[in-house]
């Protein structure tokens, strides 16, 4: 049973409170108010590098202050700035021209082509009159006795290929039935071309996907490209159609589909001009840090970190579950306005009951999570309280869809954790399922990498994950408050232990 009493009435009522927990309950409506703001259209999905993210950071800092925390960032501020690559900076000199089969096709960046891979540089890169060859589906899979590169030299050339793989819908295909080959991934196709000396790879939708599903207009909005060492360009089937027709490449693809005999070939007189001016867009983003100093002089130099990321995927792009809807605001109410709102209310509850927390609590709202846990790795390298003195980390990421239970991952990071979490769960009256998304999925793993035991609280995936539909009206505020209360109780137990938690090596 959880004793849900406010501090003001607590002294009078203490005798009747069976479990003796003196922390006030977390108010669902307060929590939901934060979610509504952080996940509002005004904040544009809190993309890294956007002004919406900066507004969210200012809001969180203000709320940490109101909750009674002290600033824990750089130079006495609430913020810990760091620089990340947020995308591609598009210069004025970009263009692609393909000449083949007596036709010339001129393609425009963000309309009829875009780079899936580019090596960002400050200089303008140009390839002029590079011979073009056709390499089927661009697949080198000797293990399946299929190699589009077996009979063609692509060194110094630009390579035109189809997307996907032959016989992709054929159950009895010797190319792994209907399951895609590993060699069909873009990464492997780029590697196959580059390792054979190709200078560029052009990818066009294969004939079985004649409606090109790529979103060319999204590139200027959420420009992003991997670096695979050579330009890898997605080119639009519509514009390429006359050229494919003249070279009879769709017919060639159909023949490959029938007998799995590669038909790669040089294209007489075919050549490519490509100009690229794409730099890395580097921007400063900020972790937000507030501290509740420990009540115990002997323990106050030690910390329990409570964290959760406040960035999300903005207007979509390659991190969206529906990249074709890039341009729509991905509000990220569950991911992770829910966790950050909980952090704020946990801070308020803990500050109102400070004697219970012998170790200091460090609250960190991380930026850069969606781009690879960048904020938490930066914090781990520049902690407010050294990681040697950090007893544990509790991470809240996606806790807004409570369906009767919460998953808690990382319980095996230290032997006493299971018992502490079980005891806290009994006190709060919440059902806990051990597990969770696992290593590398969220910011807790940045701490585990440094041998700090870290727990991950999570209420499960859903259809609106990284989707424009992850909105505040689907948040279960009551349930989120219960998960937050569990995290608060676990934090109180870990902050109050005599010993520091031993890290269990695995
Ligand atoms: Zn998340
Ligand atoms: Zn996410």
C-alpha cells in the first residue's frame, strides 16, 4: 500500500500510515501539464538542432528551479552544452546529370534525387564525365551464388543499380525465399560498390516498385545522409523512366528475376556529372541538470542520477517509423515528454522531503538521445558528480502508456537491485516486469558502459512509436504518475543505502 499523504498533513497522520513512506504522491495533473507543453505543436517535435528543443530545455530548467533543485550544469548554470552533428548543410552547388542511351536527364536535389550517403566536406566536390555502368541489383552474394559484380569492372565508374532484390516475392527463390538477403541492405550495396573502386552509386526503384516510395522532398527538411565513403544517390524513377526505357533496363531486371543470371554491363557512351556541396551541420544542444544535495554530510558527495531524454525526432526523417510522413510534427508525448515530466515531478516530491535522500540526487534531461544516446554519453564523460561516486542511475524513457505494469530493465547490473525494486513496487502497489528494451536502447546504457548500475523504466512499445500520432491525449497520466512514484521510491532506497551498489560484471 502506498501512503499518499502531503507533507503538511503528514506529521498529524504519521501514526496511521502503515508503511511509513513519507513521500507525497506524484500528481497526475501536474505531470500531464508538462507533457502537454513539451508535446505541443509549438515545440515542433523537439528535434535536435531546432528552436523547439531549446525552448523545451529552458522550460525544464525553469521547472527544476521551481521544484527546488539547485543548478548542476556548466559554470553554475542549468545547462551542459555540447556539439553534435544534426544533419547535412546544403550548399548552393548541387546537381546530377545522367547521359545515357542518347538521352540526358538533369536531376535536382530534393526533387528528383537525394543523397542516401555523402561524405560531408566544406569544399565543392565534382565528378565530371564519369562513365556509367549498370550493375543489376548491386548485390554481391557469393554465398547464394549470385553476384552482380562478377563480370564487370566498376573501378573509376559510376554504378547504376535497382533497389531491393530479384525474386523478392518468390517463396521458393534460392535468394533466401521472401526474406531479404543481408547483401540487399543499402549499407552492403554501398560497400560492394565502394570496395570495387566505384566513384558513385545511383539507386533507382526496381520495376516491381514502380511507385517510388522514397520521399525526395523530405531531404531539405530533415537532411541526413550516412557516410559510406562515396556518394550514394537515390534517383527518381519518374525522371529516369525514358532513360531506363532506352536502355531496356526494366526488361533486363525482368530477365534477372526469371533466371537469377546477372546481366551487368557497361553502357556505351553513358556518363554522369555530379556536383555536391554538402557540409556537416554541427550544432550545440544542451543537457539540463538540477541537483538536490544529499541530506547526509557523509553521503552528499555521492549521487543517484535520475535521467530521461527530452529530444525527439522533430519533423520525422530517417528516424521516423513513417519516413514518408516527414514534414509532420512528431510530438513525442510518450517518447519522451512522459519521462521528462516525471523527472520534474519526482524532483518536486523529493525536494519536499529532503531528509529521506542521504545521497545527492542529480536530475538530468538529456538531448541527443534520438541520434545515438549522445547527451548521456556526454554526461558520462563530464558528470556533475564523478561516476565513481555515482551509486546508480534510473532512466525514464517512454513511461506514458501504463497498461497495468511497468517494465524495469537492468536489474542484473547489481545483486541488491532486484530486492530494492521489489520492495519499492510493493510499497507503491505497482506490478513490475523485469526486462525492458535492453542494452543500447536508451540512456541507461551510457552509464552501464561506465560500470554504474542503471535501471530503465518503460511501459512498452505501441503503434505510435516515432510516429506523428504520439500525442498527449494518449498518455495515461494516472499510470505515468504511478511509474514516477515507483522511480522516486527506488531512488530513495538507493540514495539511503549504507553501501554503494556493487556492479555485477557480465
Ligand atoms: Zn526514447
Ligand atoms: Zn525515440
